[in-house]
């Protein structure tokens, strides 16, 4: 088992890539905290996994909530080895791509929420003797996007660079930090334009593999970076995008 004895917090784990990652982590021997604002769905994921998982309600924009989830994790499982900052919202449902409210909302969840997670997880991971942080960014951190509020690109770019800063600042603490950059995936709960079949078909034509990704394919990349197999990899990024940014 690739994560035997590890304890992980996965934010946004009530659905999609987060839920797929939680199931995979548990299958590979980890104890997993399903952390999400969606209580009913999150509890269902945890119950389906079984005794290796527990649910903790988490609003990633609330710093005190983050502190409480980390504390609950260490009380329940004795330590914290892995943090997966997966929670995020799409910018494609906004009607006004220059909405200031949307800017603040997207940045709060996608960027500040990641910062809070890192801030409160690092002391616990250091106490455990080191571990791994995996941040979910996007290919939108690297290339422009036609159908989303620019805050989405900005927030995911912030995650990409936060990842590298944490990697440099905590390398001697035994903490690795890497980012995963999905391309076109199944629509998110908060998707708008990017869920439109016509827009998805248009975008598919520029993907070399000519298909969207599967959440399990992202989960596999996260698993690798969380595991000891990636022991000399930090400050790096994996693009799970079917070759989209290789063009």
C-alpha cells in the first residue's frame, strides 16, 4: 500500500476529484479526513469509505475552521502527514466577467483557502516528521481562459506560485509541496459556460487526446505526489490535461 500509515486531509472531498482522491487514498492505506462545506454529501463519501475516513465540515475561507479541522484530525488519528488542497470554485458561471464581488469570492475560496490550509497544516506535518502538500491548481494558471472570470486564472496562478514558495521555505523541514494542474474535466458543481456542450466540444478540438479527463486520472497524480515515491520531488507541477498546454 502506497500510503500505509499516512493521515491525510482532503478539502473539497465531498465530490469530484476530491472524492476520487479520498477513495484512492483509503484504498492505498491512508486514514482520510473528508473536509467540505457540503455536509450531507461529505458524510456519504466518508461512510462509503468506512472506518478509514471521517467527515469534518470545512469552509475553506474561514481560518478558524481550518485550525479546528487540523486539530480534529490530529485528535482522531494522532498526526497529519498529507494535505490536499482540492476545494475550489469555477469562474465560468459568472454573468459579469468584471464583477468585483465575483473576484473576491473566487479568490477567497481558490487562493486564500489554500493559504489557510497550508498555514495550519504545516505545524502538524512538521510535528509528524514531515510529509506532503498537494495543491490543486489548473492549466488556467498557465494559459488564458475565454469562458471564465479572470479571477479563476489569477487564483490558480496564485496556487501555483504559493506551492513553489512553500517547497523552498520548508524543504529542510521534510515537507514537500507540489501542484497538480487538471485540464478539461467533468463539469464542476459551480460550472457555468464550461458545462455547455457546445463550448466543451469546441475546447475538445484543441486537446491532442480529444477527450476530457477523468477525476480518477487526477487522483492518481495526487497519490503519486503524496506518496514516498515522490520523495525527491518538490516545487514541481504535473499537468493532467491530455496535452492541452503542449501545443
